[in-house]
C-alpha cells in the first residue's frame, strides 16, 4: 500500500519515517509482538471484500468458508484487548469495550463536513474513528497511536481493505513537527487528560491545523465554572495517568486564551456502563469496576464519575 501523499505538506514529514515504522512494528521488544505478528499472518485471505464505513466499520464478502471464518476469529482473538470499536469482520462481530460509534454519533452532525479533507486523529486507538472519517469522505486520515497492539488491530482491517486513505502510525502528538499547519480537521479525543501540560497539547493541535481548520476536542470534564478543575492526586477511575479535568467553561477559556475561534461545546455526556464495559473481546476490568456502587455518581477514589465533553473550535 502506498501513501497517497504526493504533493501534500505531509510528504516531507512522513515519507522518510515510513520505513522506520515498519521496522518498529517488526522489531520492538514488546513481549507480545511475536503473538501479534502470528495473528496477523493467520488472517485468511478472503476475496471480494467490500466495506461499509458509513454505518459502522463493517467488512463484507460473499466469498468465504466457515473454516476461513474460524481462522479469522482465532487470529483476531490474538490481538486482545479490543477496546475501541465495534467492528464487523464478515460473520465475526467484535464487541469492543467501548461503543465508539456512540461518540461518533454525538459529534458527526456538528463538525465541518470531512469531504476531501486531510484529517488527523490524535490518540486514535484501533483507528475506529479514522475509518468512520474515511466513510465521511475524508481525502486522507492520519491516526497517531503509540500503543502497538492498537496499530496491529488497524493492520488487521487494512489487510482486507488496502485503503490508502487511512493510516495509523505509531507516533505521539509530540512527534508532529511544530507549525505543520497541514490538517483541515484535527480530532483529539480522550488525550487531553493524559497530558501533564494541557496547554502544550492544545498548542500542538493548533500548530498542526491550517488557518481556518477545525479542532474537535473530546475530554473528561467536571461540573463547574471557569475556575473549576480537578487534578486527581492519585488515580482517577483506576487510571494513574490522569492530570487535568476542567469544567467546560474553563476548557473554553483555555481555548480562548490560545486564540481559537468559534468555540462551541456540542455535547456533554456521562459515560455509562453500557458505553464502556467488559466484553468477550476485552476481558479486563472496565467502568463498572471503577465506580463506587455505594455512592452513585462517584469513582472508587471518591472523584466525580467520568463525564466527557466535546468541543469544536477553529484556528
Ligand atoms: C482514551 S483513548 C481514546 C481513543 C479514541 N480517540 C477515542 O476517543 O475513542 C486515548 C488514546 O490516546 C493514546 N495517547 C495517549 N497519549 C498520547 C499522545 N501524547 N499522543 C498520541 N496518542 C496518545 C493512548 O495510547 C490511547 O490509545
């Protein structure tokens, strides 16, 4: 598969890195790397594959056997944990920990149409939303995801689709060159609270957008005014890498401080145990294990339970 980057501002940045990515995915010293590679190799070749990326991430073919389907299922199980999805691989439904489609449904009618846009999805996980962005006719979608297993899940889909519009790369936002000004839309969803300096993250996002480009920012928030922020001293919902949870008015004021324009909060939703839960494809603990069942609305550490806001803004 070839990067369709010719003539794009991204060519100088990414073309020299591509061989390094394939090397990293082959030689990283992660203990599970051999298992993941075996899983990818075990994926059976299936002919006449088509995709429906408008209603979900749905791979179809009328041309496969039950033996192939069983091989496929075994191979995909080797890429556990499946957190972001769901995915349909022919007859196999991957019921992921998260109903990421619900997040997509909350935002899709509020954002600039993605037709012919160059899009960045920071912290894209398995790439679920990247595929939905391609389904919304984006020209090119670059997803950044440092966790290798999620890169492998993206490659499992790519093995069947060979779609040069969608790339998930093993990079962090901090690796993007400063002042790239290359993307028409940037999604940062579920990343801001993982950053020790939220302002650095917002500045990186702004610098990567072209003038007039759109930021779609989704993050954990708390109730409160433009002074409200929670910085959990210990864990938050068992996560030890959570830093700043602002109130929505404070988050809006951070964006104003950085001279973002047209700032709008388009959704605030409390995460439910229907949206994030343990499934056969993600067998570890999940949201219900992180909540205080004696005190509704609180995490086991006594913090407000997870609530997420989606904001849009323009450079
Ligand atoms: C909570 S998940 C969100 C996934 C997806 N964006 C969504 O909204 O469903 C956050 C993802 O961001 C990745 N991540 C964390 N820090 C990052 C960084 N600095 N740059 C890029 N990705 C990052 C994590 O590995 C993780 O997969």
